[in-house]
C-alpha cells in the first residue's frame, strides 16, 4: 500500500493544512519544529543539525527534548555527516573564520539521547551530501558553504525512505534564510523534482487547481 510522506519545513504554513499533514503516514520535521501548530503536530521523524550551535542548543537543557513534537518522534535523523564536516573545518577557518564552531560535531549527544529514550537514530551518509552538491551544480549556485538541512533531508527521504508508489510532499519551504545556503539553486532543484513528479508542494497546488 502506498504511503503519504510529508516533510514540513520551518517556514510559513498556509491556513488549513494542519489536518492534511497530520493525516500523513510519515511526517518529518526539523530541529525545533517551529511550524508545528499551523503545520499540524504529528511527528514521526525529526531531522536535526547535529553540528554547531543549533545542535548545542537542542541538546542543552530540556526544552527541545521535552517538546511535544520530539516526545512523539520515533526516529531522529542527523543531517550532517561527521566526515563531510570534519573535512570542511580547515578550509572554513580560512574562508569563513567567523564559523569557527560550525563543524563541531554533536552526533554523540543525539545518539545518547536516542538510546536513552528508545528512539532510532540515523546519520545521513557522506555519499548523499556529495550527491546533493552534484545535483545543485546543474542549477548554477552562487558560492555557498553547505546545502540546507531541508534539501539534504528531501534527498534522503526520496532516495532512502520512499518506496515505489509513495507520495512525497513538502510544506513550509520558503527557500530563504542563512546566507551561506544556496537557496536560489535549491528552489530550482526542488521545482525540477516537482516537475518530474517525484515531489509535490502541499502549499503550492498545481496550476489546474488554483483559482
């Protein structure tokens, strides 16, 4: 039986989508799950930035660990491969010295939390990161540091979670934010997947269904 997989970003969610998202078979959210509420509450997988300050903020204290979305998630995806980010440390020290803690790896902390709470933990492999970079190259990205966690998660869900017949949808992706993610190219990459029928946007219905 085919499944509905919804990947919910932390961008704005149009009114009326919460029930559709909560009815999905698998719902994936990110980090602090800021779009929960308008974007529903069901959470099966949380994809986390497991390096740098975002990771430290999530693991420190109890707010993230005790949140409603994290409590119900059965699986955590660490989006950043330690191999990829370890290799980036020296070049970034020269090109972006302000990102001195960007490659600090906290995967062990998420592993410990997952083990203590009976959750499954997966680390997205380095090969997937390289495939995303190669795919983005076709869309002439401006110089960037890394693809966004959202893009890496979409690619991982399509390649390693979705099965034949599954429908993969996204919502809450504005493709804007941190200056060192290649958001313009990422939007084009996602639009190409939508055109190819591998992905759809819940918050952007096809032209035939628009008023």
